[in-house]
C-alpha cells in the first residue's frame, strides 16, 4: 500500500515536471517557433491547400497534441494561405484575345455595315453613288467682297489726300504772299532802316531781307536803325490756308489776312498820352482787352461828326493829343483806306492784354511806348495798294515825335498815372505788408543765428534784452482805473 502511494506521488511529480520544462524551454528561446519554418513552408499553392483540406480533423488534432511547435507553424501557414487566396480572387488577368471585344458589340456602333440589315446597306450604297447633297448658304450682298463694301475707307483716304494736298498748297500760298509783300516794300524799308530782316542768329548785324517763319501762317520781320524808335516789328497774320478745317470754318465766319506793325518808340521822342482810333467793333474789343486803354482812355462821343471819320470810334485820354494826331492827312487816309485800316494805337503805358488780378503781384507790369497799327490785306492781294499804309506809319512816327503836350495836358496826364498807381498800391497793400513782415522776420532770424553763433555771452544777453523790449512795445497798453472805496 505504501509502495502504491509512493508510485502515485512519483508519477504526479513527473507529470508536473514536464509542463514546467516545456515552459522553461519556450522562455529560454523566444524565436524558436520561427526557426522550425523552412522557406518551402511559406509557398502555399492550390495543391497544398487541397491536401490540407483532404486530411481529417483528427490528424490535425493529433499533430497538435504531439508537437505544439508544429501546430503553431501550421496555423501560421494557414494565415499565409488565406492572404494568397484573397490576392488571387482580386487579381484579374485579361487575355489579349478579349482586348478588342467591344468592337464586336452590335450595340456599340450604329450605321456600321456589319450591324445594318440589308435594306439599310442598300440605302448606304445608293447614297455613296449619288454623293452628299450640299446646300449653299445664301450670303447677303452687303457681306460679299466688292468695292462698294469699302466706301467708308475710300472716303477717309480721299479726305486724307485732300487734307495733305491742301496743306502743301496753303503753305506755298502763304509763303508766296509774304515774299510778295517783302518784294513790294523792300525799297521803302531799306530807305528808312539800316537793318532789315535781322534773325538774331548771326553775331554780325547784317540785313537778311527775309521773313522769319513763326508758323505756316505767321511771318515776322524785324527792322532797326532809325531815329525816334528802337525798332519796328512787321508781322503777317494770314489765313490758315494749310488747315482744311480752318478754311471750312472761314466759310461760316469769314476772316482776312492781316498786317500788324508795332513800332517801339524812344523814351524821349513821345509824350505821356494814350490814343486809339479803330473800327467800332475793334474799338469795343480793344477797350475790354487792352490794359492801358481800359485804365486811361474814355470813349469819345460823336466821333464821326466831330472828326468826319465814319465807321470809326475814338478812345482818347487827352483831347489835345487826339486833335493833334487826327490831322487832315490822317483823316484822308482813314476815309480812303477804311476797308484796310483796322486800328491805330498810340500809348506810353502799353503792357499788353489785361492780366488776371493777382494779390501776390507787388509790381506793376513793365510798360513801353509804342505805335501799333493793324491793317487788313486786300482780297486780291494787291500789294501796291498797301504801300501807302507803310508810308502812313512812317508819317505817324514823325508826327508823334514832334507833338508835345501843353502844361494842362501834362498835368492831367500825370494825375491819371498817379491815380492808377494809387489804385494799384491799394489793391496790393495787404500783399506788400505781408512781404515786408516776412522780410523783417527773416532779418531778425539771421541776426539771431549770428548772435548765437558768437561765443560772447554779453552780446547774447544784450540781444535778448533788446528783443524783450521790442516785444513789450508791441503789447497793447491797458488803462488802469483806480476805484475809491466808499
């Protein structure tokens, strides 16, 4: 009995020792299960899977019980087999023969000979023999390429050609008029002036006897070297014949070629007076636009009856100057050449057109003593008819030189100029006061900088004391009232 008990205890100890030994074996080598696999065991095909399925469950169970490592390897191989089976199901390999199957599909193409019935094929053959029926669109006439389609371009081209042709013709015409005037009056100009036609480009003063072309319609000629005048400027203002638009506008508002002669008189050869005789329309325009006429002159009433010059208006500052200049010779010329003489303007205060009033202007505009004559050129361009007008200019120059005002006339002239000067000083008083204050401030600033730059403290103290006294003088004085107590 005791032996039986000892045998059972020994057997139980053996059974208990075996699993502990297996556990120790697994603990000592963690990668033992991977070492039992061979490379062939990872290759899982259709045949291996079939054999594995054909084997019974009992053999698998017995293998699992006899060898746990083999069982684990078997499970891992089953896992790889499942992955490979899934890959085979997902991958689809197309055969090259089936690549163009869609071309054999009858529903894929319509009207293809292989998919049509006999009637449709007969219609197709007949259509190919006859050919397609082309329908031509009806294009309107205004869309077809024809010369009538380019009438606007041709009209513009004709207009440009006409403009350039008129430019050449008009430029040549104005140039010929200027040369004709100079040729006609050349002898008269050379007899009265030493220098005729100075262009100002040459160092030596020699006569060029030619106009300076300011533009296609304006030509100027400068003459100098004569007593009682600084020089004479001849200006031809002609119609803009080179501009077709101006010619068309001239049909609505006719204009004439004009000759303007401006003589700058010497300071000692003319007294102080302003005088102007002009056509009625031109006199009104000049009275509004010219600075000297608007400030010094008045419109003389009944000029036609008083001086017998119909169609003209007189603007005069001093009556005795007007009576002296309007002698019988000038009146005869005004009556004979009334269609050519536009105005005669004599002034010692000529400063050009009226300027816009500027409060910052501190000085009056510079004035000149001038004789300004304006003449219309005849329509037939008869230069011989204009020759007496240039002679009239020379006569007026001598007449102005000889004329002298009386004491009453000089006194009136001086009063008028003092009045204009006073009005100008009143209008610019605020601007002049501001300019004077600014000059004083700049002077004090410069003085202060000079004193501060000096290192002498005594001079700086004296200057500060002086500045303090000056500021005290500027302060308004307040009256002090003493109130007695009751």
